[in-house]
C-alpha cells in the first residue's frame, strides 16, 4: 500500500464505528500494540514535552526509508502515535516530507493535533517530518 | 445526604439563568465540572455586554457627550458595587485589572520597586504559577529572596514552617486563599495577623475564593487582594486589585499612558489620583461594567445556601469517588472548597480527561499551573473536578458512571 492507501485503510477501519467511545477503544488497543522505546533506551533528546502528556520519538533511516519508534506516558496519545507510525514507517523521506497526512482530520482526531491540546503530538509530527527532510 | 425538594428547586432556578448549561457536547448534555478554571455566565451578564455595545458604548473619563458620561457613570458604579460587596474602605482602593495574573504582576512591578536587595518575599508551595513567576522575575531584577512555605501531605500549609520563615527581612507574604489544584482553604486570617507582627505586607490571591467565600476586606485586613472576573460569573479579561490606599499612594505607577496622568509635559509629568494612577489607557470598559453585574447576580443569590450546596456536592462526590478502589485523592484536608483532584491507579490523567470529554463531562487534567505541587506528590498531573452553584448530584452520578466506563476501557 502506498501513503494514500494506508491512510484510506485507517479511515475505513474507523468508519465502522459510530460511537466515539468505540473509536477510542480502538485507539487504546492500538496504543497497546505500539513498538515502544524501552525505558532504559530513552534519551533526553528524544523527549517532546507536552503540557499534558509526554512523547518520545526515535527516527531511523535505513535503505532509503524512514522508520520511527515512539512512546508516550498517555495511552491515547500512544494510540494516535501508532496510527502515525503505521502510515509513515517504511516510506521514503520525500513522501513523508511532502505528502499530506489527511487521515487524522478524516477520522476526527484533529483536536489531538491542535496546538491547544498540548500533548506533544504537534511537535512530534513536525519532528518526524524534519527527520525525514534530513535524509531527503 | 438527601436533597430536599426546596434546595433542588433553588438549584434548578439558578441553572435556568445559565444558557450554556443546555448545550450538547459530543451529543450529550454538558456536565460542566471545570468551574475552578472559569465559571459559566448568567444571562444578566451576557445581556449587559450585548446591551452595552448596542446602546451605551463610548470611551470613559474624557468625553463631554452624554454617551461618554453615561458609560463613565456605569463603569464607576460597577467599581462602587464591587467595593461595597467586598467592604473596601473606599472605591479608590479598587483597581480594575485584566485579572489575577495582571494584579500580581502589577504589585510585583510597582510594590517591588520599593524593595531592596536581601528583602524577602514568602510564598507557599501550593501557589499557582502566576504567584511564583512574577516574584522570580523580581528576584532577578531587585536581588530579593523568595522563601517557600512547604505543605503537608494533606495539602495543608505548614504553619510552623511559615512562622519560622517570617522575620524582619520579610517584606511581603503572597499567598493563595484557596488552592486552585487541591481546593484547600488556607488560614489566611492567621497568616495575615502573623505577617503584620513582623511588619510584612500581605497579598492574598483570591482567584478561587470570591465565588466560594464571603470576603470582607477590612475585616481580613490584608494589604492587597486580587481576583479574576471570569471565575465569579463575570467576563474574561477583567479583574480586580484591591490595595490599601496608603500603600497604593506610595507605590510608583505600573504603566504609563492615558487616564493615569494628571498633567503631562516634557519637563515633568504628574500622576492622577487613585484608582486611575494604576489604570493606564482605555480600560476594558464593558468588562468592568459586566463584572459589576456579576456582583449584582452574586448579591441576588442566597450565598449561604449556595455554600451549603457546594459543600454537599463535594462530600457526595468524595464518597462516590472513594468507593472506587484505585482512586487516590490529593488534598485530603477537611477544610476545602468544591474541588477534587485525583488520579486512578497508573492511568494517565490525560486519558481519563479525553474519555470523559467524549461522554460530555468537562473536567480539567494536567498540572493546573501548579507544577511544584505535582512534583511534591511525584505525579505528572491530576484529574480535577470543580463544582459550581449550578451543578447537581444527578450530574455527579452521571460523571461517576462515565468515569467508571473510562476506567474499564483504559484498564
């Protein structure tokens, strides 16, 4: 699947639920699946301090593609990170830097990426893109 | 605790005056439990703002035309209303500000000018960042020293430690009346009395108290008292600084501009009398007037009955929350207003707050601008519910059900 197809697949998964609580149950389950950075491997430079929750992000560039590892102290934040990673992992830096991340808005999670939410996610997406640009 | 039909009717009557309470949030009835952040506004306040712009708008203190005169009168009447409600000695001791933060900054800046290196200011470990950072800025500007009174595990202030910190170098004690994150009520009368013995002045941060406690400034005998309009049913962007006139008179102006001057020339400018000396520029006129209306509204309430109601909500919610085994409440003193700060097991407060919001319950999560308290309890933050006069036990039942559902999903 390409970048757009991956995003469309997530939108489809979420369209199965009408109820907000069910959507969040899915996000929480995704949060539990995420490939985390073990505590002993966490570095200060990976930390993105939000007002509410904190996020750690590690980016790897391998064979022309980007791979991300991340963690958060809040499970909902973690679930959203896991969605972002699903879409962005294994993509070329150029795609990540240039293509639109439209699924967040489509599934109604844009509030988590608004600056007022203060959960570190806005900064994280920015950093994911910047790390991609470095290898572009 | 059973609600009488009489008290239920009284609350319903109050609720009907707050239009926002009929709003739907995420398809559900709004349950607003974030009153410590800001209160909702009654129709009289909302109508006053609308009416002012439709019929009364003019600049004040300068125009000879009728509209300007009327606006000036309304603004000064609001000042008088607030002054008499709080029992200040004179209207000129009531200075309109942007809010609590603005008031504290004014004092730090102006009263701070009168301080010398090595002078000491005492604050407490439970202060809002607004009552910490202005003093830190002053500390680096004037080389004064900040002393911090610790708190006990219950959230109560350590009075013995406070007395030990007081000395002849203490020039100001700046302390919150009620903790915004824990709801603890401080024994401010005792603190004021003891501070005055060593000659220190006292600033009370009343951001969380005017809406819950009857304030008598002359009886309290504090030197400064600050609060925000938006937490007492008034609009945002307006607040009050009360100061004893003998102090305000010797303090230098905070900001320069229109209204605060008596005469301006390039050789020498002289300043206006109180309260105008501290009100540079066109003020938040409609804010001041509508804040006066908010105090009319408070005056129309049976305040004691409201206090009893809020306390009943607090006890009822505490009992329900304590029945959930993984819940830990922070700030366990009995001397509290209707605020409960808590966490659930290892669940991050942000997660609970997000799921409560999806069920129509508005709470606050995070450190509540009191990071030192969170460090003290070694937690990233809490979930804070804070009740107002219009909340009900039915809403608490719905909140507890929503909380239980959130816990179930997150565990």
